[in-house]
């Protein structure tokens, strides 16, 4: 049974009738002849006799021309109705196609440039084989899931969405993508989820449990890839020695994820200069660690590269590079504003990488604060400024309007009854038995962290104001035995390291696919991020850290919004960091032959007539064009004239 999906049959009859009447009127006008008086002769008598003999054939030729024109109009009118089979209208499919754009899809084991390009070609064939009532949504699947357009049956729109897919250097979050797909087809008839991938997706399980695909949803798997030989860098990090910040140690791991022995060349570059060159032989499945103690020849950037040697193969170039940033060797400038505190000065002398400057409260108020001198940390010992400095600060026994927290009622013999032991400023400290003669209760604001508190109220608070961190201690250290304990210098140095993000757990690189939280000073709440490929974007800053889901490996540059504009007085606060794949599972590029989700095996792709459009109106238009060509040929050959 045929159904019109466009104009109704009655509308089509009206359009065809009007057009046919107009064409017939033109035909009749064409047949009208002028009366011309001519002299009679035997010659004209013979001509008229011949004309009468051929008049019937002439009438038939003209009638054929009219019929061709009417047939052409009928085809065009019929095409406006968009005729379709009733079965296709009822059984149109609703498809969500998840295209894997993870790191393993950059493998070069297929005929196309990589697996992702081959996947796109396969999806294009599916798009071109869609039925007239089929609808499709194309989504990119990587560390996130990105729908690239609405559910549509427009093949041009779908192909444009497909072309927008770009490869990433991260693992695919399969559970998230699958949940998105099931939500997208919920309640739709003939729903189908098509997964185009090499199958290196892991189990469809996340924090919410297993992902369930309904029985009414068809699950289809389109496998991509062929080979499995690959060697990659799966670990790469650098750390500072806690007791000697001038020394660094680098740890690196190379893994052969393939089934055959491979020979590779490992290069280590410091500041773009070759530091070490080693040839490695790895057995199938072997993980080979390498350590570089007391690294020399590098001051800031570090890059590791592997290159397969003759006879070896490496199908995935993405995991052949790893990047790291060495911790900067610089002295933190610390300003101590105090009337005099030997315990405080002695504790700061324990770290040779602190450039300590002493100032009295009067000198600070009259000279240093108005001059705008820059310091990494300012310590106020019993001397709170009128306005907080535009830098990180430690407040010992704070009082006055410049304190980030209010100091209220006096406390008698408070103690550290509750300690937030996971906070970095109290790492390696023991404060439980510290004796304090008196102090003041600190009033923390929303967003602040109460690190230490007595039963009477908070006495140690950490937080952030206008993009700068602070630590406030609600008692004078000289009114306690804290300066006599190892915890006192540790508390100070931990606080300074927390401000400057320099500690023994320095992160030399982030992992792609994770949400990065990079320290940056930006009171405006945003920062400008420059990616390895040269692209720039603004990212939000929350609690002193820029938040970004990174999916590209390489070196990044982060600039506080104050330095990202040309506004007067804008000061650039810059930082740099590196990101790496470092994922042994993603480096294992053996394609999966089948895909099982929640005990349900994904089927093969079927039901698509690749390269054949099933909309009838297209063929009607082609027939109209063909008929027009025939009419043109017959007219010029004087057949229908």
C-alpha cells in the first residue's frame, strides 16, 4: 500500500489539474492557424491533397507531445506527495550511533589513515543506506559523550556531524556513552544503538552499577581494526626529593602489549635536548620500568619518545610520546610581619628555598603595603593589616578588619580535639596533645575548611579569598608549647607548600580523560588555557584551581584571566603543566571480535541497502528529467512537431 508523506492526494489532484489545464490551453493555442488568401493553381491543389494525406499522422504527433507534457506534470506532482510504502512509514528505525574516538582509534592498522577514519567511512555507508523514515543521531564517544546533532533523517546533516568527530588521546567512557544512548532512544519505536569501535571499551559498569539495555532496543556492534602489535609508554612521572629540592627522580615504564617480541629505541629529551638514548627489547606482554635518579641536563620540560627498530611494528603512535614538567627550582619569597618572634624565624630557616624578609607591623603599613611589593607568602604574627594583601597569607592570632576570619570570644585552654588529617597543611604533624593556654574562636565562612578545632570552636582554618589562599591560627604560638614540637615547622612549611603547590607529591603530568584541577590565581573566576595544538579557551576557576576535562596529550599553558586581557593593571599569573595518555589498556589495540553488554551480545549491522535511497520521490524526479530529455530530443528531431 502506498501512502503520501508530503501533500495529500486531494491536494496533488488539484495541483495536477491546474497544471494540466494550463498545458492543454497552451497546446490549443499552438494549434490555431491564420487564414491566408492565395491565388488558386494546380500546384496548390496537389499540395493540399498531400496535406490531407498526412493530417492524421500530424495530429497524432501533436497529441503525443501533449501526452508527454502531461506525463511530466504528473511525475512532478506525484513527487510532491512524497509517496512511500506504508510499511516503511510504520517501521522506521531510530538509531543512535556511538563512534569511538578514543586513543586506540588512532591505530594505523587499517587501510585508511587510522581506525577512526575507517569508522567514519563505515558510518557514511550506513547513513547513505537509511530508509526514508529512518532517523539517526551521531555521537562522539571518548572521555565524555558528545551528541553532534539532533535525531535526523537528513543525510547531509548527518554526514556533516560525522565529519566533526576528532580523535582524542583518552580512554572512552563506555558506560556514560551507553547510558546516553539508552536515554536517547527511550520510548521510541524500533530503537537501535550502533557502536562503531575497536571494542577496547571495558565493561559497561560505572558507579551507578551495570548499564542495562532494554529488550526492545537492538544493540549492534560494527568492529574496526585488524592488527595487535604495539609498544607504548604506560608510566612517566618526575618527583622532587623531599629533603633536597634540587634533586629529581624520573620513573618511566614501556610496555609491549602485542603478541610478538619488539625492539624499540627510547629517547629522553630535556628542554628539547637529548639526555638519554637506550635500545630496549621487550618480550610479548612485558612491562619494562626505567629509573633516572639525579637527572641532569633538564631544567623544565621532559619528553620521552619510543621508535620501533627494524623488524618491529608499532601501530599506535599516540602512546609513543610522554611529557612531564620538572618542578621549578625557585626560592619562595616570604614576608614575615611581626614585632619579633624567634620561634617563627627559626622554623622558616629550616628550608633553604625560602627567601625570608622580616618587617615590623609599622614598616609594613607605611612602606611595604603602599609600594605593592610582591611576595609569595606573607605571615602576619599578631599584626593583622587593615586590608588583606593580594597574595597568600598566614595569620597567627589574627585580629582586626583585615583578617579573613573573625576572631570572637576568648577560649581557655583550647586544644586540637578535631583535626582534618587529610588536609595538606597538617601532613606528618601530631597536634592532638599540643597544650595551649588561651586563644580565640575563629568564625569560618562558607567554603572555608576547619582544619583544627577544640570542643569550644575552630582554632585552625584554611580557605581562600579573592583567589588567594590563607591559613588562620586562633592563638599566639608563644602561648602554647607548639614551637617546641616538630609539628611547628612542619605546619608552617606545609602551609607555604600548599600556597605555592610545591610539595613532595608534585604532579608532573595529568592523565588524559580525567577532570584536571590546575592551581592558578584568578580572582575573576576564569583562566585562559592554551592547548598543545595551539587552540585557546577560557576555563572556570574553582577554589583556586582551573577545572577542565582534558583529552589531548602534550604541554599546556594556563594564564589567569587578569593576564589574559589588555586591561590596565592586569597582571599575568601563568602556570604550565603536561598531560599524558599512560594507559596500558588503551595501548592494547587488539580489536574485540564481539561486544557483550549486560549479558546481551551485540549483533551485526544489517538492514541497510548501502548506496540505495528508498525515497520514491527521488526516482520520480529522475524519471521527470529523463522524460524532459526525451521530449527535447524528439522536438528537435521534428518527431513531435
